[in-house]
């Protein structure tokens, strides 16, 4: 997977560096950051996307007296509870790591980069409170109040994602300060949040979270239907999240084009790496796939003028390549380029799936009943997660060697404390166990073996009436 | 200049309030896990475990976010302070973070499995990490309080900064305080249940813990005198009134418990802990990191502090009613415990 790709690139880079303990600590710090962020983000997506879906199901269930919708709402709420809890704990270590691994970044730029995290903190605080109210209040609150108490969850989840992505956007396109005589002065944290990448990145991320949630939940029911569970409960369980994801997929591609244009304008070195483009110039081709060796891309499919057209809507538009970037300041091209192509490829594949659904719905008011469709949906959840991870790897690795683009090098930000690598091994081990446990528990929640006992509710409250399986 | 001074102190005070809230709420959560650990085998421990679970369930996630709150305020408003603390103390921080992961995940997973063995495993991991996590957080407090975290990236010793007499004292006290708070709170929860079967159970334990903490604190005087003279001086001068309040509140909480005045006992216990935390602050002020880094010098520029104050006020306006709603909703007895 994507993380594996990162690993490979670094294994080569690191063989040369191992002699130097500081460089090796840098490597481990990066891997630790990537591991814990890459883990958190998958779970966090459900914190952004799930509340709205759960609420929708509860609302439809109660308004139309639909027992299947009601049952779905209960099952989803339980899964949301588990995911929220692991999202919260996996987020906590991230905030420690900001200082344990990158004190140079926090010391110098905490006053500006740290600020959106404060707003994020409030957002998630409110989300955590209302998740508690929502999950435990089911039997205590009248339905209408209960539904209303769910709204702040949605708002806070989306707001939190916006704030935290604005922090990441700032690393990509830092604004809101001046550097004078090596000192960071004229700090304005609001201007930092309003950097050129915030809008496109956060829109892209929130849509990505909705896609991961939608395709992810739908894929669980697709697997169930392939195994012969065809009750209305299962069909709704597939259709509701899949429709949400299908509507999002085309919008995501439009936003993807927007974000690429922002990158071209503000981070030319990253764009060159995303596209594996060495020679600057007009009439730049769009290259799909291939391996980049010695400033040449081997084995790629080239679409003549493609890149110039995409960026400038003009076949002769000028695109800067890696030849403009001094060699030590070039990002690792293969990881960046291949992750990017993977994301875009999956984006179009998911668009195809959405179109398939839309076509069938238009023709017959039903989703396609072929096993191939179900198989595709079953895969779509994992595919969306891979796209999300690949997008992040492209973003983060494509920014290297900078932690703050053109302002601070990653190696100047890393902690100088001895022995960082042991922390990484420990974190790796804990995350492995956590992953196994989370997968096991979520599979049980989705499985037919038991009526899902609430993760958050002390006693089993409502038993799903429409069937406890899946 | 003066504006920055006031703003920095205001932000610091809000941060310290957040830390106090974490100790009072998050601490009681940890303490619940502590009593869970000591509740004995599955049969014997069932009743107290249920009560603990019932009390923690809806609120633990919210309680836990106080720590995040403290961290983000610290790193935005006092960046050099955060960078120094986190880099020098990365070992206990990593261990505490892993403890939190184990704890939260185990608590959430416990209900989603049906095999007794796994339930026990998750239960044990929840309980064990509930004890280990506050211990490491306490060593961190001890490290900062005893001046072992000099300003600068990884400027302190990564081992002895948190493995030293004051840190061990801090760790032990933190675990004790958590157990004590939880014990006192749980008495009141137990009293709300018909027949009050668990009241005596938690009462004895809370009183014993209070006495034990008192003894540790007395021994702590000797430790601090030898190991952290600057802190000792501060605690015995500017911090003294608060330490006295803490001791008095702690003693009265014991008396109130014994007399079955549970609600006032809760307040007294919370006051005892609050006074210690603010006593530490009073003793150390104006230094963020001793020696040499004052609050003033560590503070972020005025624009950031003002943005922080604005968002803290707006955030509090959203947060306080929400939290109050959460707690009132769940701290009334269940209206219709349906099965
Ligand atoms: C479900 C997930 C998903 C899908 C289908 C796509 N993306 Fe994406 N992409 C992400 C999820 C994502 C992300 C959430 O992982 C990233 C990482 C950083 C960010 O803001 O969004 C991202 C980053 C990202 C970047 C780098 C941004 C930066 O460094 O500032 C570009 C240029 C694109 N995307 C472009 C696209 C295009 C042209 C797509 C069209 C098919 C596309 N993405 C589909
Ligand atoms: C808002 C969200 C995020 C923030 C603020 C953030 C911040 C950071 C920081 C501070 C670093 C270390 C410095 C560096 O290497 O440049 C880093 C590296 C990295 N992050 Fe992110 N990150 C975010 C999201 C993600 C996500 C979701 C992933 C998913 C995989 C990710 C993957 C990585 C990777 C692979 C690296 C290592 C890059 C390298 O050194 O080559 N990041 N990130
Ligand atoms: C694109 C990136 C990110 C997104 C979309 C995101 C989203 C979320 C969401 C929705 C939650 C709530 C818990 C849940 O629903 O699972 C959460 C929790 C949390 N996140 Fe992230 N996150 C991101 C990156 C980060 C980064 C980079 C950090 C810190 C450096 C971070 C720190 C936290 C913390 C501390 C929590 C716990 C708060 C709580 O207990 O409620 N997150 N995140």
C-alpha cells in the first residue's frame, strides 16, 4: 500500500544515512508521524462523515416509522461510538508528537501554526460532548431533542477537520508572518489560517472523509449481500451511504482539479514531483505511472500537452519542472508521483462506480443487481481509504525536504533528543495491536453472530428490530 | 509590553484552569480504573465495576479532551515552553500517550466482544493503563516543578529529568489523587442507588486513600526540601496559603465522608486537589520553566495571545453550556432503566 511505498523509498535513502544517528532519528521520527497520522486519519474520516448519516437514518426511521432505518441508525451509532473513541485516543498521541518529534517547528512557529489546533480542540471537545449526549441519550431524550442534539456533532466534526487541515495547509503555503534577521516577526495567526491552500485542501479533505465513510459503510453491506443477505435492511444499508458517496465522487474530482491548480501556483516543486516532470517548458505532457530514474521518467503513458492543458487550459502553457529546483531541495519523486497517480486513478474509478449506480437508478429506480456491481462496491471502501492515504502521502512527501515550505527544513525541526527510534518501535507495536483489535471488534459489530452490544451504552438499549445481522 | 504581560497571564490562568479541570474530571476517570483494577476477581468485582462503568461511560471522552485543551493552549501561547517540555520529556510522554490509547481503546472495545476471556483482557488493560498513565503524567509534573526541564530543544536529560525523587513523588501523588477523587465521587454515586450496597465499599476506600495521600504528602516535604529547593521555597512562601487550604480541605473531606455528608465531601475533595495545583503554580510563578524562563519571556506575540483570548472566550461560551448539559443529563438517575 501507500505506506509501503514510502517505506521502500526511505529504505534506500536511509542505507546511506544509517551511519549518522541523527539522520536515523529523523527517519524514525518521520515514520512515526506518518504512521500515527495515517492511522488517525482513517478513523477521523468517520468522525466527519458518520454523524450526518446516522442522523439521517434516525430521522427517516422515526418520521416514517421505518423499522429498518431505525435499526440501521442504532447499528451505525454503535460503530460510530467505537470509531469515535479510537479516533480520540489516536488523536491524543498526535498532539504529543508535535512536540516530541518536531520541537523545532513548534518552538519557532507554534504561535502561528498552533493556533488552528486550539480551534480544532474546541471543535472536537464539542463533538465529544455531543457524541456522549447522542449515544447515551437515546433512551433518555424525546426523539426530536435527540435528533437536535446530533446536529452539533455534524457541525463540530466538519469544523474540526477544517481547522486541522488549515494547519496542514499552512505548512504547504505559509503566510501570516515575516522573517527578519532570522527572527519570525509580525505574526498574525488569522492570516496564517487564511493561507492560499486552506480552502481547497479542506474542501478536498472533507469530501474525502465523506467518500471514505460512504463507500466504507456501503462496502460492508455489499459483502453481506454477496453472502446472500438481501433483506430490505441490507439494501438500505447499502443504498444510503452509497448514494451519499456517489454524489460526492464527481464533486471531489472538480475539487481535485482546483487543488492541483493551487499547488501549481504556490508549490511548483511539489507539482513537478506529483507529475514527475523534469524539464520545465510549454506543451508539458501528462505522464501516468512510470518510474523516475536519473531525471527521466521510464515506462509512463504520456498524454501530449496534457499537463499544460490541465494547469493553464492552454496546450502551450508553461509548467515548471524539477530542473528548476536545486537537487538537494527536490522531493522524493517516485513516492510522490505514484501516490498521486494512485489517488487520481481511484478517484476516476469511484466516479465510474457512481455513474453505474446513477444510470441504474435513472433507468429502474434501483441499484444494479449484478454480482459485479456488489463486488465493486465491496472493494470501494478500501479503495477510498487507499486514495485518501495516497493523497496524504503525495502531499506530505511532495513537500519534502521542507516541513514549512521554503521556510524550514524538516531536518531542522526534528528533536535532537537521543533514542527517538525506540519510541517509534514502541508506537509501531502498539498500533499493530490496536489495528488488530479494532478490525476484530468492528467485524464483530458488522457480523451476524451477535446483536451488537453497545460500545458506549452501559446496558443494551434498543435491540435492532429489523435484523441484527450486519 | 504591559498588554502582552496581562494577556500572557490571562491565557496562563485559563490554561491552568483547564489543567485543574483535567485533574478533577479526567483524574476521577483514571481513578475509576484504579478501583476497577483492585476490585478483585470477576465475581466479587462485578458490582463495583458496574458502578464505575456507569459513572464513567458517557463522560470519559469529554473529560479526556481537557488534556488536549491544555496542550494546544500551551503550544500556541508558550511555544518554547511546549517545545522544551515535550522534547526533554518525550519518554514519559510517549508512555503516557500509549497508556491513554490502551485505556480508551480497551474501554470502548470491552462491550463489543462477547468472549469472557477477551472481556477480561480488555478490562485488565483498561484498569492497568488507568494507573500507569497518571503516574507518568505525575512524573512530568515533577520534572517541570523541580526545574529539570531547561528551556531549549531536548536541553534536559531525557532520563533523569523524570526519574528522580520529585518526579516519583509526583507520579505517586497523581495516582493517589486520582484514586481519592474517584473514591469520593463514587461514594456519592453509590448513595444514589437504591439500598446503597456499595456506599460502605467506596467509603472505606476513599477514607483510606485520603489518609495515605496525607502521609505521602508529609513525606514529600522531606523529598522536596532535599531534591527541589526552589519549589520548596515557593511552596512554603507564596504557595503556603494554598497548601494550607489544601490540607484543611483534605482533612475535612475525611470528616465529611465519615459523617456521610457526601455532597460536601465531594466539594472538599475537589477543593483539596485544586488548591495543590494552584499552590504549585503560585510557588513557581513567574517562571514557566525554572530556572530562567519567565512566563513573560516564553509568551507568544501579542497578536497570537489576543487571538487566543478571543477564541477561548467564544469557545467557552459554546463549551460550558454543552458540558453542563452533558453532566446534568447523566448525573440524574436513569429515568427508566429499560432492559
Ligand atoms: C477519497 C479520497 C480522494 C480522492 C478520490 C481524490 N483525492 Fe486528492 N487528496 C485526498 C483525497 C482524495 C486527500 C484528502 O488525501 C488529500 C491530502 C491532502 C489534502 O488536502 O487532501 C489529497 C491531496 C491532493 C492533492 C495535493 C494537495 C496539496 O499538496 O496541497 C492534489 C493535487 C489532489 N489531491 C488532486 C486530486 C485529483 C485531481 C483527484 C481526482 C481524481 C483527487 N485528488 C481525488
Ligand atoms: C492536518 C493534518 C496533518 C498535519 C498537520 C501534518 C503534519 C505533519 C508533520 C509536522 C510532519 C513531519 C515533518 C515532515 O516530514 O514534513 C508530517 C510528515 C508526514 N505526514 Fe503529515 N500531517 C497531517 C496529515 C497527514 C496524514 C493524514 C497523513 C497520512 C498518511 C500524513 C502523512 C505524512 C507523511 C508520510 C509524513 C512524512 C513525510 C516525509 O518526511 O517524507 N500526514 N506531517
Ligand atoms: C486531516 C486531518 C485530520 C482530520 C480530518 C481529523 C479529524 C478528527 C476528528 C473528526 C476527530 C474526532 C474523533 C473522531 O471522530 O474520530 C479527531 C480527534 C482528534 N484529532 Fe484529529 N484529525 C486530523 C488530524 C489531526 C492532527 C494532525 C492532529 C494533531 C496534531 C489531530 C489531533 C486530534 C486530537 C487530539 C483528537 C482528539 C480529540 C478528542 O478527544 O475528541 N488530528 N480528529
